[in-house]
């Protein structure tokens, strides 16, 4: 059975590199990865925040947030949408 | 053909959570993951540094460093070994 993994990003270069290098590297037999661009889907910022996401890019797996490098803070993403 | 992925850590709680949640989540068909505890293998600190690792836990995939959350800076790891 696959579990959900959500990759939140904001289109920044650091985000795209993490998407290519890490989000797409997860085992597809175990993880169903959803890519969410918070700039294009600002209604999902609250959901990311509730999961503990403080900056993007971040990958939430099993409810646990993993911040990958640093592209932008969630506050900055909020300020720009 | 698999490519190498190296997960560098220092045994900290943040490190262990990233190891379980992310390092072991990579697609085994594509990635051969090596786990390196820099506290136990301090001779590999220089290698991590050369790959661009600035803090642990970090995952180096295809020569690219991905810092995952923040456990400790590499400088702190150096100071403790």
C-alpha cells in the first residue's frame, strides 16, 4: 500500500532542484508523491503550515515535514501571493 | 543502473528521523543508499564537505547535497569528534 508524500514548493530554483533530485527519487512502490506549487495553489498554504512546513521546498511524508535546503520561508510565500 | 546516494548524519534525533523517513524512502531500483555516521567515521567529514554538505542530516544524490531539516552544523560535528 502506498502512503502519500506531498512536496510543497514555490517554483524557486532550489525548489526545482529538490523536486527533480529528491521528490521524484522516492520509491513509487511505497509513496504516491503529489507536487504542490504554493504560488499557484495558495489555498493550500494553510494545509502546509498545519503539517509543520516552515519553508519551501519541503516534503511531508507520513505527516512529518522534511525541509530540504532553503528556497523561501512560508511567510515570504504568503507575502507574494 | 543505480546511482549512489549518501546519507550523512551524526546520530542526532533529527538525523534518525530523516534517515527513517527519507533516506530509506528512495527508490531502491534507482538508488544505492549508503548511511554514513560522521561521528563514527570522522575520516569521511572531508568527503562530505567536498560534496557541499554544511549540516547534517544531508543526502548527497548525484553529487548534489540536500540538507534535510537541521540537526547540527558540520562545524559542530567536527568539534565533537
